[in-house]
């Protein structure tokens, strides 16, 4: 999965995110895409903005750093029989 980093003002970032997601989903509209966001408000805002702008929401995951750490660590912790709260 390709990794990309963009910085700048919000309108430019929204346009670039839309273009990047469209490119990634071009061959398979149901392919999984992870978007790392700084907080919950950004997650809600971007999800709604992309849905409103282009209807792109299928299998699109907005993750905070905490969500990403949990998603990556959970299989290993379960394998070692840790209890995840």
C-alpha cells in the first residue's frame, strides 16, 4: 500500500485527498484505504466532506494515531492471549 504525506491549507488538502483516494480506488472501488488524521473532529469532517463531494466512503477508514496503534497491535496481543479492553 503506498504511503503519502500532504501538508498545507485545508481546501488544498481536501482536494489532494479526494484526488489521491480516487486514484487509489480507480481499479477497485471497494479497495481498503487508510487515512491518518490528527483527531476525531478531523475524522468526521473529512468523511462528510468526501461523501458530499464525491460519494467516496466505501472501505475508507479514517484513523487517529491511537486507532492505528490498536489496529496494528491487536492481532499480536490476541495471539499472546492478552485481554483487550
